């Protein structure tokens, strides 16, 4: 459970914050005292006859409203991570509204479900744009403000077990997440001197739109967790700097066991 005030005075950006894991992290950061920027393409609810409505519903305004009702402060910013102007605007609006950026979570992502022989080029291009290009450009636009503040900060992305193992029909998705892992672990070294932590968090199998919408062969034996299972690990990562914990790819299920409070950061 997030500790009240643990993130007080901090400003957090979360992409894909309209539903699922992204919404859960937004609410957890706000509960810990952060001012939260909720970013996503989703400004309007899907129609009531949409499939998987329970998992596909949610908007940035709804998430921001939940934070406000709980006594927190949030800013909803429409943002398509495939659009570099949107990402630049996200960083600019955050600084203009809250004055700083301390925590950035690259959570927005898409699936790529197809055997290679049937893979549509447009689907592959979109997957690479959302899952790799977007997260890198997000860092490009938030880092200048974070570096100028000279107070460190924390950036992390949400990856998948698919980045390290075969998933049937998910070659494109697995590749995109493996590339994302490598990109963020490399960025960690680029910004280490500025005391900005950059990490990669794998949440496990979570009850979200992607897992309900797609059939993930070979994962049925993995317990299905609820989105709020990520909250403690996410809040702890949000409190870190390069001097305390950076350059790590970690599993949410191992939080408090192999990494987390009172557990030394692995040697470089």
C-alpha cells in the first residue's frame, strides 16, 4: 500500500493512464502525495456494446476525476505516443502546469498478434512505433526539464515476460518489448550522472484489456493478477534515484524478495 506523503511534492507523468495498469499507478501515485499527469489517447468511453467493456473502459478525464474526488491533484492530457508533437506537448504542459517533472512512467503499449507469415506490415509498424519509438521520444522530451532541476528523478517503463521468452504468434510484440528493455537500460547509463533512475518493470500477467482481448497461448498457468498488484512496486520505483536503484529489469512478483526496500541494488 502506498504510504501517504511518500511522493509529496513530486510530479508524475503516466502514459496509458486511462485504464488498467496505467490508471492503477496514477491512483497510487496520487494516494502517495504526487501531482499526476494522466496521459492517453482515450478521452471518450467506448460504446456500451463494445467487447470486453469492463477492461476497455476508462478515460483520462475519469482517472483525473477519481484522483480529485480522493483529494488529489491531476491533469488530464490527451496524448498519442505515436505523435512526437503530442509527446513534446505532454512534457511542456506538465512543466507549465506543475512547474517540474519528477516521475515518468512509459506504460502505453499495443499487442502484435500474428504469425510472421501472416503479419501485416501496418501492424508491425504501429507496434514498433508505440512500443519503442514512443517510449524513447518520451524520454527525449521529459529529460531536459528533469536534468535542469538537478534533483534526480525516476523514469521506468512497463515491459513483458514476452521480451525474454517465446510467445506463440507474438514475434513482433516480443521483439518490441526486448528492444524497449535494452533502450531503457541504456538510457539509465546516459543519465546516471544526473541522478535520474531509469528502470524496466515487468508486471506479470495482469487482468487488463490486452490479456482479455488477445489469446496468449502458453500463459494460462500464470496467475492472473489485478492491476493494483503493481502499486507498491511502482510507488517504490517512483521514489528512486540513480544513486539508489537504476539500470535494472525487475519482476513485480519479486518485489520485496529480490529487489525493493532494504534490499541493496545489484552491483554494476
